[in-house]
C-alpha cells in the first residue's frame, strides 16, 4: 500500500532541513521540498523515536539541537562524558553539536532534581499542614453549629405551629 517515493538521501536531507528550520514551520519546509507535510512529520517522528535511548541505535544523536534531547539522552550524555579529559570533552561536544556549558547545566538540573529538600522547605510544609488541619477542624465545628442552628429553627417553627393550633 505504501510506496517509497523518496530515497533515503532525500529523507535525510529533509530531516536535516526540518531540524535546522529556525522559526519556519514544518509546513514551510515541506512546501520548499515539494512534499506532503504529513510525510515530513511522520519522518520526524520516526527519527525522534529512533534516536531515543534504548531504541534500535541506542546512540546519542549528532544532528538534534540541544533543546530536543530527551532527559534519558541527556543522562546518557552525562554518563559518557563524566570521565573525559577536557580535550576529549571538547571533541565529543563538537561531534554532537553541544557546548560544555549545556552539559554542566544538564548535570546541575539532574542533581538539583534529586537533592534532598532543604530544612526551610520541610518546616514550611509542616506549618502549612498544621494550618490545613486547623482549618479543617474549624470547618467541621462550624458545620456542626450550622446544623444545630437549623435544627433549632425547625423545632421553633414546629412549636409555634403547635401552639397556634392549641389556641384556636
């Protein structure tokens, strides 16, 4: 049913143009290449799935911008570059199209995401929990008082109705 009208070289060129499009839309790139936008989006999707860690290649992409890297790919990059010398790191970054400061930022993001909470944050959380419990108790107390007042009003009306019946 599906016919392969485009060569793999054309597909690679189209994917490269789509990734380096800047502010242009995928539709504009597809129009420039005289092809369907759906086909181009399907190729981009397949390429992204292929480049995910654990995918068929299980390698890091050479042509994706740094913002497009998944968290798993970022972690794999950090693991690969952890023990490298500065010269090796610079060469690796050039090969992957990254900058050293991006790797440092990714590492800091991973460390801060797993860092234990500060003592201030814990005390603030505890204070909020205590306040919440107090508000819940106050709400229950007020609901009971309101129910009691409603019951008294109903009883008062019934008493007045009975008293009026006896007077007549």
